[in-house]
């Protein structure tokens, strides 16, 4: 079957007049539309990233040395799916950030994702609190919790905020193990924050989860300073 290459077509005066008439009838300024078409504003990968972030963390900047080292390692591990294509995050190390409430762990996590994008790599990512994650995965009518667990498990980069904050139960421990174990097996980078001391994770999450976390993550203890409280003048 032969295909013909067609030259770009220009709109005739009558067609343009009809378009102007339609826009005017809908109270849309044709001049404003023409300005957007002729001079579109560029939409960078960083703009796209910021649009998907909570407003509080859109300007987050990672400055912790170990968080920056993690971002460099993940960037170096990124690969191009085809020659000449943009490198994508596919595998890499994970990071466990522990510290008191307000120490800046979540800020550093979102800043780390921004750092990756600023480094020029593509990344498909997802962020959730542990409590929200369990709510989404809990079996309920009309929801496919197994499919949702598989989707979270396969996400190239996952932020799990406040791990250990939810009430412990056999179901929570089992779901957490299944998620962490899948990401451990596929070496998918995971950013985890927790308010528990690292030594307390085993008691709260169980031996299987804590063992996987010990093997797959670099652990960072944040200083006990609540950054959410306004500093004294």
C-alpha cells in the first residue's frame, strides 16, 4: 500500500473567518488564541514535575550530603531505552531517612526527585504516605487491591512517607513486606521516611521487612530539629 506525503496545508480566508466567528460567538478573544498558538510557552520536564507535586514541596531543594549522593547514584544508573533517547531511571539504590517529625525528611525526598530531573534523566515516580497507601490497598468492594499493589510495586521511583506511622497489624506487615520485597528483588529505587528510630523499625514492621530494608537502603539519621516550627528571631 502506497502512502503519499502531503505538504502542510494553509487555511484559506473563508476558513479563518469562520473560526473567528465561532470564537467570537463563544466570547473568546481570537487575538488571545492566536498569541498562544504563535508563541507557546515552553513546558520543561521540571515544570511537569512541579505540576505533579504538592504545592508545599514544589520548590523543595535537597541539600543533605547523603541525599545528594543517592541522587547522583540513581542518575548514573539511568539508561536510555534506545539510542539517542533520554536516559530513564529504571533501577538504583534506595534511601531510608529516619528522624523526628518536622526534621525535613519529606522536603529532602521531594528535593531529591527534583534533583534527578534537573540532572537530565527521565523518571516516572509516585509519592504516598504509608497510611494512604494502606487505605488504597485495603480490600473493599469495587477495588482491585492486587492490581494496585502491582502498580505501586513496579513504579520506577517510589516515595513512601511516614513508614511505621500506621497502626501495626498482621495485614499491614504482610502488605508492607510484599511491596518492599518486590522492589528489593527488582532493585527499584525507593525513598522512605520514618519517624521511628531505625532500631525500632524491626519491632514495628517485623523481621522480614526490616531485613529487606537493611539490605536495600542506605540509612540516614536526621538531627532532632523540628524545621516546621518558626525559628526565634
